C-alpha cells in the first residue's frame, strides 16, 4: 500500500516530479501510558513498526498536527506535553519512488483517557500495540533514538549542536 500523501505534497510532487528531494516538516508522537509503555503502529506502506507520525499541513501548529495524526491513525486523543527533540531523517525514497527528507519534531505525549483502546483507525496502520521500552519490536535506529529522547524526560528539547 502506498503512503497517504497530503494534497499539498501531491501538488508539489506534480510540479517538481518524483526525483526532486522534498524537505518536509514531520511530527512524531512518543505516547507513554501510565505503565510506561510506548504506543507504536505497524505501517501499511513498509510493514515496519514505527512511531505515530505525519506531515504537518501548511500553517498547522506542530502540537495540533501531532494530536491530529495520532487520532487519525489510532482513534485515541492525546495530550502533547512537550517537545522532546528536533532531528533530521535520512533521505528516504518512498515505495512510489518519491524522494523526501523530514525535519522531525519529536513530542512526548500521553493519552487523554487511559481507558480508551488504541486501534488501527486508518489505512496507514496495519496494527498498533503498546510496548515497554525494554521490549520494543524491531524498529529503525532513528525511531529508537526518538523514543529514547522523549523517555529521557529532559527539560530542554534535544537538537544536534553546532
């Protein structure tokens, strides 16, 4: 299954073609429940376990975009508590051939209602699951790094210093 592409990205892609590298703002939610588990989803486009994430819409506030993405993908509402880090993804070539690189804003979140059940709520997720940090399913190293940034509970957001 192909990645769901926002309309504004599809318009950009139509104008520049698949071989032009797009630099896009991405948000990642590290959602921790009361037991300290982290919510992940298995992506329908790659089959990999990953954080709930997405591309911000033009003009969208990052925390609002994070909460929107989580609700769209899992059906649960979250409180976005803090910015945990700012990272840059490696360049990716999506299954359809489009090249992209993401400025990743990593947010620490918690469920609004601890009793609400997360589920694969849209076509972007095959399944969702809660995992302890010590027993994560296989994830990319960049995903593991973002999880650890949020779980470190540092008062300041991480970024690569110059």
